[in-house]
């Protein structure tokens, strides 16, 4: 999992608009139960999305992260 995070981070450094890298890294953070980092990535994606439908879907993912953060934290 750490290699995936590292690879995605490098991809984002090369192209800050690479949404797929943010999504993959956020999912990996979720899998590692690092919900705070996942929320950070999902918030960045949300700001980059132009379509309201995409933002609504992402809002559901973000809410899931927040719920998990409070359950664990």
C-alpha cells in the first residue's frame, strides 16, 4: 500500500490535475484506515471537479471518511 501512495504522490507532483491519482491514493488511505489523509485527498478532488453530479458522489465518499474518523478517533 505504501508503494501505491508513493507512486500516486509522484504522479500528482508531475500533474496536480491528475484526478485518478488522487482517487487511487485516497482509496489506499481508506484501506489503511488513515481517514484523515483520505479526507484531504477527497477535498482536493472535490475542488477540482466541475460537474455537480461528480461532486455529489464524492460528497458521499467524504462523509464516509468523516464518519470513520470519528468512530476511530
